[in-house]
C-alpha cells in the first residue's frame, strides 16, 4: 500500500496565490506520477480482460520489455510514463475504451503501448521483440521521433515487427507483398533523414535541460490522434529563436534588474510568484498543427490536463509573446494537476458566464481555469514593467492593468456564483488576495484609463451579443422610450440561443492596446476617435454608422462608451447595455440619446411610497 499524498498547507497556499515554489510544483508532478500509475494500471487490467484489443501485439511481451528496461535502468520506464506524449496517449486510449472518444482502429491506439515499451528498451539498452502499429508506413516512437519504412508506403494501419539489440532498431513489415522494406537505425543517435524524423529539442541552457518541440507524435494534440506535420527548416529556426528569446525574458534576474517593484527579499532564487516560470518545467511545445476555419491561429494556444507541462502553441510574433504563452499554459497545467488532487467546485457545465478574455459564454470550470491562467499573465506583465528590452513599446503597464481588472471580475463571479468546496474557496481567496494587492499598486495613469475603457468595452459588447431582456421587459422598455411610460424593473436577462451567436473580435480592445497602430487594425473611424479621447466626435460617428446598421452590437457598445464618457453620470447604462438595446430596437439612432437619458435617470418611487423628512 502506498501512503496517501498529503500536500503541506503552505505549498497549497503558494499555488492558490497563483505562483508556487519549486517544491510546490514538484509536489504537483508527484501527484501526476501517482495518477499516471493508476491510469496505466487500469489500462493493463482492461487489456488483460480483453487481449484482442491489442490486435497482433502481445501484452506479455510488452510488459516483460518494460520490466526488463526498468530493472536495467531504474526510473527510465517511469520517466517515459510521465512524459506528455505518453500521458496524452494513455488518456485518449482510456477514453476510447470508455466510449468517450474516437480515433483509428482500436488496436492501433491500444497497440501504441508496444511503442512505449520499445522506447523504454532503447533508453535502457535492453533487448526487445515486439509487434506495433504503423500509420501510413510510419512508426511513432514517443519522445524520440518518427521512423518511416522505405519503399512503397504501407497504406492505412499495418502491424510492424520491431527488434531492438544494443541500441539498434530493425523495423520489418509483417504483411508481405506491400512493397515496403525493412528499416534499420539507431534512434537515440541517428541524424534527421527522409526515413527518420527525430523529435526537435529546444535547449533551456547550454548543456542543460531541453524542451521537446514535437511535430510528429500522433497524440500531441488535445485528444484525437493527428498525422505528423514536419516543420520546415525556416519554421524550425524561427521556433528556436523565439524560444531562446522567451527563456532570456523568463530569467528571474530580469524583473529585479528592471525595478519592477518586486517585494523586498525576493530574488532569483526565491521569487516564485504569479508570472514567474522556470522554462525547464515545460516538458513539450507542440506547434499548432493546422489552421482554423475562421482564419489564422496567431495568438492561440491550448493545453490539456492529461499532459502535464505540455502546450499547443501557434507560432507567436516574438519571444515575449511566447514567454507569456508559456506562463499562461503552465498555469493551466498547475491547476489541472491541482484538480486531479482536490475537487474545487461543482462541475456545472452550463455555459452562461462572462469571461473577459473570450468572445463566448463560459462555464464555471472554464472561468476557474481562466482566472488562474490570467493571474499568471498579469504577473508576467507586472514583472516586465520598466524592462525596455523585454517591452520596447511600453505595453506592459496596459497589459498588467487590463488583466488585473478582468481577472478580478471573474473571481467575483466565482465567489458569488460557484458552489465551491473548501479547497476551492481557499484557491479563489488566494487568487483574490493576489489581485487585490495588485489593484492597489500604482500604474501609469493613461495606461490604467485605457485598460478600464477596454475592459468596459469588451463587457458591454459581450452582453449586447449574448444577452437579451425578457419579452415583457423588452416591450416595457420600448414603450417607455416611445410614450414616456414608467420604466420596467430590471429582470435577469436570458442568453441568446447558441445558433444565433456569431464569432466576433474585440477590435476596440486591440486599439486600446496600441492607439498608435490604428492603420494596422480593422478599426473604423468611430473606434479610432473614441480610443483617442474624442468622445463627442466618436458618438456622432457611431450615430452616423448606426443609421445603416441600427442594431449592430459593436456600434451600440461604442456609442454607449462615447456617451458615458461625455456623461459620467450615465455609466449605469454600461452595467446593463442589453436594456438600452431593447429600448431602441427597431428605432434609428435619432432616439439613442433620448433613450439613454431615460434609462440613466434615477428611479423615482411612486408618490405613495415617498417619505417627507
């Protein structure tokens, strides 16, 4: 019997604040080890019950290979088991056995266990004779690379015999007459060739740890297997350069040198607050494997709790963007590992909540993940303030100010709407303490003003796109504007049906980040005027555009932002902009100002409820 894992309270509190020392993160890795061993045990049990799931592979031979490897080189097989490549495959295969995922023939997914055993033998220097699946004539070796059989490519999925002797590998087709021939190579040392694609390595420091740059493993995406897509030499060189730049920016000595306001006593060895990251904690980076139907993938990234320390990343524009993404996605890894140890909240998957960093409604678990990730992002930019080498355009103050505002909004939602467990309350309280402390820190005034405007603009447009007033309230609002009847009391809004929603981009938010880059964005004239502080001209420009598209959420939100900038007493309109949209529905922009004044007026009690003092 293994003793249960018990996390010291101070380590939990470090992680709950958004950071985490090496020891705390190491404990998470220990938890992932225990989980991975449980999952491999479940898979072996199922394969023992139904050995036909492996097709031509033999479970006894596979497991003997693993045991011999571990006996020869203790820890080698376990290290392989903890790799992201094996974690993603293992979780996917178990989901397939539970009927919760799809993929190639089941024997291909299950038989990949033989490839794991083969790599264990290669690493330990032991012998192996196994049958494993080939995909279109290619044999993936997790963590090592992809071997391609020469000759006429095998079609579909075919079994291949693998023989390992003294570090050499011989792959032989088991199906005769296909035209494919045997391949001999030494995977641990062989250079890249047309028949061998080794996993790319990104050095964290010379002679030190490396991060895998994986473009071949079939299980490198979030769940379903995908084919290899080898990086071109130019793409590889770009990733190597960007990673080197990101590692330099993540050097813990930079923030103290830049005078970022780190607390006294912190330094390169002790500062492990939100936004800090040891690059060697990243195990794998996967270049985004394709394109999205809606357009380019720049700026996108993703990760899965099945592969601790791994992330899928679209090629970023610069090293700072990659460093930010690495921090962001490793926050997801940390929280995913915490969630494997502690239940945090009732897993309510109703997608109805506002997430300031997304265009769509989110469920509460998604909000928790987002809050944890963006605390890290905010901390990253906080540490870059004043570092001209890392932030030559001086955008860090805005980015820090924006993310602390947005994250605090989500933490308030979690505290008031989520059914949190004890560990969940402790986590949300820790994150809130971090962000509240940041909100008291002075930041460049114009940057804060732009950040507040950007946050308000995103929230207003999101509500206009996703929320509608109830029918009775909508009718009452329209009547109040047209005929002067009393305003109806606010009621909880309803979500727009998913089929009626359209994808949108926060054009104004990008403009608030870089007001000087209007020519490089999709922003219209009204947006440019608004962001540059010309509220009166912006309001008129939105009004003119509204004559052609009176119900456009982007125009309505922009008009409200300009109007409330001119009339600060009307800012209550931004709390429920969907009421304004209901009041002016079907009307032209000539009634917008009248409607705004009606809705922003203080509510008056009927005479019989007034009290004379």
